[in-house]
């Protein structure tokens, strides 16, 4: 169901009841871009800490607009899920002359990608639903109250008694005489109105006490409606929050960040504060990309991009879920892909979740064909959001401290800006396989395959002039003033694995060996799923030198064999 | 004529010949926004110097996208102008994987305004014509050359002789053996191609010398065409530049800045450098808003917004120009306004110019009905771009030093941020009429009506604690480190007037008395013309306090009588 400013109010009841009755919800967002700063390989360093990644996304991704929000509600009913899909078009249309005039960035590659998918920009910009975050909502409410108080003196009535001069506060000096002259003992109702052409005028009516109260009530109702209109799409997010329902997304960190940023509050500086806000807005989250890259799915699924995942989950040992489109809702055909329409993406995300959840049921004795969203089997996946391209931290843990993997084998290397990946391979050729994660033009992390080589590498570099090597610990120390609390409340990697599923783990696939999988499994195609294809972009032509460097970097994430 | 990526190449000949044959050109741009920083009243201070205004526009307006460019060519032919109107849709679609990934800002109020005018965003984003600035064009050309050199060794041929191993530079290691094995004495043509799905593959063909040369030529032609495609819309601007034709616009400073910024080069820091670039890109400019606010038009025209101007110029003493739409071009009906479509705006800008130019002919003896674009009568208006809302500098002089009005009667006042305009009026109540130009929350310029009051005002403020007053000279001195060269090459205001028309000046309307007119004549409506209505925006709701302040500021630009 397409929802724009034109049918938003009429659709709200349908939306609310769909959320209320649902077993779980799936969401997806489309944005006007991904990164306004570094290209994506710099934005997503393989050795980012969760704090660093959060800060980078907050800094470089939040000025884009989430302009399409897909919501698909799944309600289990007699052996099948009944689904209702909504495609909301979002645009911060200024609702009056004092409303915020939002500026947002568009990234050409993302816009071009969405255009190539048939995205309807006119629908967004002409008919998008407006929204306010909580602070703006409060401010607007206060504005209404202030205005009411101004025009009514005490703030309780717009009735003006003939002798109460203070009631004329809102009437311009030059009209006061006139108003006084035409006043009647019965009382007058004075109201400022606007014509269609936005010309303001004053309407004065003679009223008795009852009529006055009725008009007062009417006016307050109208104001409340205006306020609701301005809050707009945020009301849908409020309803999702209040429902406490499980919210499923695919590679959903950016979706969650954007949703909170746009409809709740400016994102907090601190990652822990962000986690707190997130738990408030989305009490239960599940990321199907994280699920698919975790045991027991990891071994069975070789491409976790949404489209590929959905295809694989139709095949054995998985089963495509039984779904029925609710009456009055348009049905999607997964054979006719409508990828990158938010509603469709939300829909197939939900399908993926069901297939994977049901697969977990096959491990039970006796096996179960249907695993509901509230099953304990699924809980291990709650509130863990997939972290793209981080080598050793698979997810952001929303409801607790993050994993803190040992990085004893990691070196921080700085060097002249002419260096390429091959120079680093040459430098470390004596130390076996290495893995390079570029930070910027003059620095990179280099992972050695064996920790005991670290000291040797450090020793040999002691007298080097063109480059400099630090251990990861030294690097962190150097940044301590930025991240003083980094070590607090963290959990050591590998101590007890990062997910403890309730089913029997497949031998030889303990959680610990997970560490390399997300990045190894990534392909150009899958990276496009969040982002209108922008992840695929190479650096710009005027960085042709860098372009070549990035091409060489393509080996990042694999243990280079030389 | 609508021109998109789809018909751009086929339309180019038509565009070029329209430019070539024209007597003059009219242009107009539509942008994705106006200011990414301060609201417009802060962006356009009434006492900005030309340098300050340029710097502000460069800083706060250039990150928007010029996404529709209107060009209307006017060719005089037997008592009527033949017109050809083009509406170019512009979008920086990345043309390959290494091309720049442009980010641009959208301002909701501007987008909403254009949406309300029926602007077709899908046409822009799906079918917009790409472009490169000169630097990007050079880089891309170098990229092609570099690639050619790489694959051909000497850069002259892709022919690989069986014994010339160095010719295999572009062939991946693992394929070299194969290539060697299948080589023939006759020679092979090796080429990297792409499928529709962007999969790369190598095509190897057996060729003789002649065929090889033919293919070489073909390849170079293809590359040249790719390059031309990438340069895209910039080619139209190059053609306009090269033609040296008079280019007419209405309130065109932003149009000129955007055009240069997007299609030529990043705008220079220094205003004089900008003037130099502008003269190179647009050797002859004429701003109809500046013309309309100058004698003899100033007295006859009370609203210089484009739409109003065009209406007034149809009436006596002006005459609507005779125009004929060229065959094959859609004709516009000025009765059915299509304002804010760039092509239409360019068209009526041209009409305004003709009416005003012809009016100048009535002052000649004998009077002349048609004044051509190359007439000396028009020269005084050349290269002077209207400066919005500057009290005493009506235009930016592109081909010479700017006016430097005396500002002896101006005070620079700093005060607590709670102050409103009324506080300033009260403070200066002893000094007659004042005029306030806000700079920011805690500072403003205050113009006294009489210069001899300045010293008295300074004296009375000596012991004030909450506020501080400086003369304009002191203020400038305080900023000298920023603007060390400000005094150089400037021209004193009023020395000989700023425009010396070749017709007899109407008595009592000497150029000197012009100084106040632009701002007095401005209305909310007219300010919208450049800018998709964004100039009309009030500050945001979360600045309600400031909003009230700004409302009070509405008296700016008038001599307040108290």
C-alpha cells in the first residue's frame, strides 16, 4: 500500500491496527545517499571499533534523507502469515512559515541507482509525508500554547469583555479603537485567519457564552489536528515503538540510525547513549544479515545480500514461508523482483526471517515447522545489528557491552602518501600473510597472521625513516584522550562466544571461528542493499591515483598468499 | 524544447546554431536550494560589501545543484524576434566507476516550492544531462590517454607482435600464456570490453595492419564520444562563452555563480578572481533587475520581480516586443504563466530586456522603435549584476572595481542576544530616524539619518556596559586582517554616478539618488524569483525567539519614523 501525504490520515487506522495485530514487523528505508565524506572503504575500516563506526556513520551518513520507509506486518493465522505492506513516502515539507527548513544531502550515485530502479522522486517531493522529531513536536506544541496565551490573556478564553483592555493584546494598535467601538455586551470572538493566498485577516463575531465555548473547543481541535499533521510520519514510528513488537531488518544499522535521527532525536554523541535511545525506540530488533552470517546459517548461506539470501532460503534445507496478502493490499511476487522499493525489501526481509526461524525448529525434538517470533530460539539474535566489514566484531550489541576482540596481531602503520597496498605487502613480506585495512592516504592497519611476529616487525622498523609502526595497543593509547572510557564495560572476544544458540552447534563451527566470515562473504552486489548502490562507487576521477590504490585494495579482507 | 540525456546529443546542433545566429541570449537556472547556513536575512545584510556578499554566497549557496537551465535565444528578423527556448535538465550522473560522485544539498522549502509549481524531479534524476567542469574534463582526458599508453606501450597502437611481450602489459598474468599460445604472425587486436551487465571481458581478434588501424581509429572515436558525453551539458556553456553573445538574466548573480561553479571551475576565493573568470565565461552580461531599478526605468516600475516586471513592461509607456516562436519549438503564452520553469523564465527575461531596450530608443532624435542588443544605449548596463538588499551598492561590477559608498553615518553595534530591533530604536531614539541591518544575534549595523549625529552617539555610549558602538571605519579596521586589500582599486561612490546613460537623464533623478531604491522596492514576492521561493522562508520553528525577532526586522530597509 502506497502512503503519501494525500492518504496518510485516512490510512493511519489501517497502519495502527496492522501493527497492533502483528506477530512481528519488518522495516526498510531508502536514503538519498550514504556518505558525504570519505568513500565507503574509508568509512568502513575493517578494524573500526563499534564506537568509531558509530561515530563515522553519525558524522557522514545522517545528513541524507530517509525518504521512503517500508513497513511489512506479519500476522500468523492458521498455518500462514498474513502480510500487510506499506510504502511510506517521506518529505520534510515545511508546514508553516516558522517550521524548520530542513536541508539534506543527495549523493549522485545513490540517486542514480534509485532512478535506475524506477524510484518515483516526484512522489517523494510532491506528496511526501512530513514529520517532526520529539523536540520539534514539543516546540510546536509550546508555540500553539504561547499563541493561545497571547491572544487570550489568561490563556483560557478568546472571549473579550467590553471593559477588559488587556484582552486586546493581540489586536494591532490601529484597530483597537474600531474593535472597542463595535463591541457588544454579549462578547466578541476575535480570530486571526488566513485566506488561501496566505493573506491574514481578522474575523470578529458576536457570540454568546455557549457559542464562545463551542468555538474555543473547535479551535483547539483544529490546532490539535494541525499538530498531528505536522508530527506526520513520526506517529507511525511512535506506534511501532509503543507496540514493543519484534522489528526485523536486513543490515539494519543505518535504517535504525536514520529512523531515530529523523523521527526521534538528533543522535547522541556517545554510543552507549545511542544504544539506550535505540532500546527505547525499538525494544526488540533482529537483523537478518547478522542471523544469516551466524551459525547454523553461516555454513549454508554463501551470499547474504538480501536478494541472494531470499533466493537461497527458498531452497532446501530451508522452506519458503507460507504467506497470504491481506485483503485490500497489493501482493508482491518474489519472482518479479522489486528490490530497493522499501516496502518490497521489508517484505522479503520478513520472509527471510521466517525461513531462518523455522529452520531452527528442525533442531528441536520433535522438530517444529513453525517457530513464532516470540520463541526463545530466536532470542540470541535480538538486538545485535550487523557491522559491515569489521573483521573481528560481527555486530553492534544494542542491549549490552560490545565484544572487544584481541588485536595483538594488529599493527598501525604510517607512511608516505605515495605508498600503495603492494608497498605494505613488500614491507611485511618476511612475516607471512598479512591483511591490510586502509585508514587514509598515509596510514593503515596491518594484521599479521601470527601474533609472535609482532615484536620482530616492531624491532625491524625501529630505524626506519619513511614509515612508522605502532602496536594496536600503542595506537589506542595515543587516542586515549578521545576514547577514555573505551575499556569500560567491555566483554572479551572469544571468552564465551558471541552468540549462544539454544540448538546444538554444528561441530567445528563454534562461534569463535566466525570472525572472518562477514567480510569474506561480501561481494559488490550485496553491499548495495542498504544503500541504493552507493557502496559500489569507486573514488572520483580526480583521484585517479587513489582509484588505482583502491583497486589494489580489493584484496583487503583476504589473507593474501605471497 | 525539453532537453534531457535522452535527446541531448541529437539536439546539440540545434542548440549550437540557435546560439550562433542569435542577437542575444537569455538564461535562467533553477536550484535545489539557496542557503545551507544562515537564513536569507542574515545571508543578505544591507551593508554587506561586495566581497562579503560574494563570500557568503560562495560559502552557503554553491553546494546546491543547478538542475534546470533555461536558455532562450533571440534573433531579430524583419520587425520581430524569432525565439528558441531550451529547457535543459541537469544531473551529475556518474558516467563510469571512477567518475566523481557529486553530493549536493536540497533545501526543503525550495524543493517544496518547485514541487508546487509542477517541477518534474523524475526528469532531472532519471534523465538529467551530466556535466564536467574543466578540471574534471582534463583529468578524464588524461585518464583515457594513460589507459591508451598502458595498453599499447608506446601509446600509438594496440597491435601486439608475437615477440613483443611488453605489449601484454594490460593482460592479466594468468592469461598471458594463453594469449601467447594463440597469437598469429599477422597480429592480434586485444580489447577489454564490457557486457550490458558491466562484466568485463577481453576480445581478441586476428587482424591485418589495415584492419588494425581502422579499429584503432574506431576506438579513439569511441573514446572521444565517451568524453563528449561526460562533458555533457558543459558543452552548451562553452558554446555560449565562445559566441561572445550578450547574455541576459534577471537577478542573475546566483545563476552566474552556479553556472561557473558547476560547469567551469570551483569558484575562486577572491572576488576579483571571480570577476576575471566571469568575464571569461560570460564576456557580456546584462541583468534586467538591475536595469529595471535604474533610471529611467526606476521611476516607472514599482515592482521588479520578474513576473511583475514582465506585466508592467506590456503597458504604456513600454511596448510588448514582437516575437515569433521558431518552427519546431513549443511556444509559451505569457498569459498562462509558467514561472519557475527555467526556459519560461529565460524567455520572459528576454522579453523584459527588449521592452526596456526599445524604450531607451524613444529618447533618441528621431525616436527609434527597435534597439538592437549591440546598441551603445545598452552598454551602460553591461556586466553589472544586481546585488539584492544592499542599501547603498546596487550592483556587482564584473568588469571593474566596485562602488565604495561612504558609510560615515553607519554604526556597528554589539549587544546582548536578548535585544530586539525595538531595543535599538529605543537606544538611538535621540538621533532621529535610524535604519537597522542585523548581522547576527548580538550585532547589527545602525544607519543614522545624519552623519553629524555619529560623534554624539559615540560619546553617549562611552560608559555603556551592555552594548558597544563602533564607527563603520573602526569596524572595518577591526576586520582589516581579513580584508587587507579592501581599499585597493575602489571607486568612490557618487563621484560621477555609477551609470552614465547615453540618453538625457530625467531632472531630479540623478544616478546619485538611486542608492536606496533596490531594497525599498523589494517585496516578499519578488525575492522568490531566483530561488524557488526559498527567500521567503522564515527561520525554523526551533528558533521561535529569533522568529519573532525577524518579524520585527521587517522594518529593515525603511526609515523608521520615531
